[in-house]
């Protein structure tokens, strides 16, 4: 191979390598995540970035990442107990939070080897939910609240373009509330789901979680390829705290 041809090949390989590395850098989060457990607090910092509604935006690379292990929810019905066999005992979930003085942006990211967005008698979609205690964690149970102390739930399911804003006061009691204020954007890439819930800090209407300086929340995750639905899911077995910086 003559010198000119060698230089041409090397230049071509250099371009391919640079492009590949830059693509990897964009797809990887910045820095390690902070491992958290029940009762721990995450912080929603303030940002004026306009791309926070996009879960794949580079704006999220500068936001602190928290990671928690969710576990299989207790079986509250015999049919759920039967379906628990063969399920993994836990599943990791990553959390990030930001506000811009008007809206809260909550980004959830988790590994998933399959993208499940169809729902039928034999297919089940991936899903995720955030549950808020309206009057603090000591006021109610993380298992969907109680009739006298309900909870506010933000729920998203793959294949659905909109989230559901729900109130619940115990198992089987979910009720849709103001749907206009809650939005979500989701994407699936390189074996990960990532979603961003967005809601105004100031919200009107009954059973809407107040987002002033803090909030108490729990998480749930459904893996469609494991045929998870309803009460068969991964959860935080207790509450976490969200603090909003001034």
C-alpha cells in the first residue's frame, strides 16, 4: 500500500473512531449515581434550561443522579402470588429532579432489555409511576394510601401518549383527577427507558400533591416482558423525600 493510500485509510479510521466515541459520550450519563434507600432525600435543583422536558437532552447530564433498588411488591391477592414465581427480586431505577420556579421535571431511567408497548390478553406494556403522600409519609401508607388519607399518583404506560394523574385511597380505588396539568415525555434507547414527568409547582384541585419546598413520594415499575401488571410490580417499600431548592 503506497503512502498516500495509507494516509487516506488512517484519516478515514480516525473520523469513524471520533464519531463513535462522541456518540458514546452523548449516550452515557455524566458521573456515577448516588445510591439511596428508603427515607433518603433527593434534591430538585433549579435550572432555566429549555430542554428539560426531553429525557434524552444533554441538559440532564449536569443534574445529580440518584439510584435505588425497587423490590417486588407484596402479593395483595392470591392471583398475584401465583404470578410471582420466576420474577427477579429487585430492579434498579434512576431518579433526577429539576425545577425552573414554575414546573417540576422528574426524570426516571431504568434498564430494560425489551421495549414493550403493546397491551392485550397476552402482552403487557412497560410502565412506571410516582406516588405522593399528600400530607407527608407519616400520614398514610405507601401501599396506595387509605380512604381517609389518599395519595396522588402519576402513572405512565408505554404505548400511551399521555400520563394519568390519579388519586387513590386504597387498593382498587384509583380515580382520574385533573389531567391537563401533568405531562410526560418518554424514549427508549440502547436498552434503557427514560421518562420525564412535568407538572406546575402551583396546582389547583383536590388530591393534587403540593410542590412547594418538599414532597414525600414512592415509586413503582412494571416490566412488560415479565408479564407484570396491576399489583405484580417493583416498588419502593416505603417513602422517599424530594426537596426543592429555592
